[in-house]
C-alpha cells in the first residue's frame, strides 16, 4: 500500500489536532516522523534522503504548523501589525493563497464585504489540494493583507475585519 499526498496531509492534520507530541509511521521504505515543538535530530539521515518526495514534505510542514503561538510571534516578516479594534483572519495552514475559486472568477470577498464565522474568504492550495478558508469572525472586511497567489504560512494574516 502506498500513501497519497492526501493521506499524508490527512495524517498531519490529525496529528496537529491531537494531543500527541510525536508520531512515527513506517511502511516499507517510507518513513514519516512528525514532532510538535522542538525538531528531533534524525538518527538515520541516509534513510530519510533515500525516501520518496511525500515523506520529505511532511516533516517540513509539521514544525511550521505545530506551534501556532510561537510561529506567529517568531516571524515578524509574516506578522502584520493589527490596528486596534480590528480582528485578523489568519491562514489555517501553509500553502498558496487564492482569493477566488478559479482564475478569472470574482473574489470570495472584497473590502466592505460583510462576513460571518462560516463565510469562505479564500482557498489555500497545498500539494494540489484546495482547502477553504473560513472567516472565523463576524464583521466587515476592511483590508486584504495577502495577495492572490502568494505563499502563506500558518497563522499569517490574510484579511483584517472590523467586528
């Protein structure tokens, strides 16, 4: 049995939402190791480099997605100063951000648009899988912070909303 990209992403999501701090999966030559918090030193580096592309993508994503408070504060280049009275809509995962469902289509939301917690405001593509981004807050869009087609990281501000 071989893991697809969707399987790897699903495993990462389950681990991120779980209380586990460490997860290791071995299937034949495939080895996936995910650790929340501090990266663990690889004891068997030669095996990892011989693995396929999917497992090498998984550990690279896991540390960025695991500690939300640290990654938002530790990387000022992606954090946007949020003016008083405004709430951010942030990226729920890392990937390529899109404001519209397809090229040439109108954007999901524009400045001045009213949103609720369940309003879809964009899409994030990870390994050819498109994930909806929900507002998570109720209010009016006052600024689009992230450009269409831009790579975003977990916790990066996408929009600013006036509640």
